[in-house]
């Protein structure tokens, strides 16, 4: 009797496995939904909005009238690589 039962199970396994897996998956899905509850919508800001807010906060603490003059900026820039081997007279 057992060999006949095992042969039948092996033969009809795809027809038995899919409905069983479907039922187990559906029960698990609804059980998880029941345990967690309804999802609460949350406001998600886009990356660009977060970046803009951060930039505005950074600029709020800085006095925008106090900037370096162009002469001060030029003192800190390195000389061009092509002008290094030239003499200073030309």
C-alpha cells in the first residue's frame, strides 16, 4: 500500500504542491498583515528637498555679506602648471 501511495504522491506532486503553497502563503500574508496592522502613511521627502533644506540651514548661520575679495582668493590659488618653468620676466 505504501509504495502505491508514494508513487501517486511523486506523480501528482506538482498538482498538490502548488495549491498547498498558495494556501500557506495566503495565510502567512494575512496573518502578518493582522499582526502588523494597517500601514500608516508617512511623509517622505525627496532627496532634493532634504538637500535644499540642509543647504538653507547652513546658509542661515552664515553672514552672506562677509565674502573674500577676488585678490584674497587669487593669493591662495596655485600657479598654473604650464607657467612653472617660465622665467618671471616674460
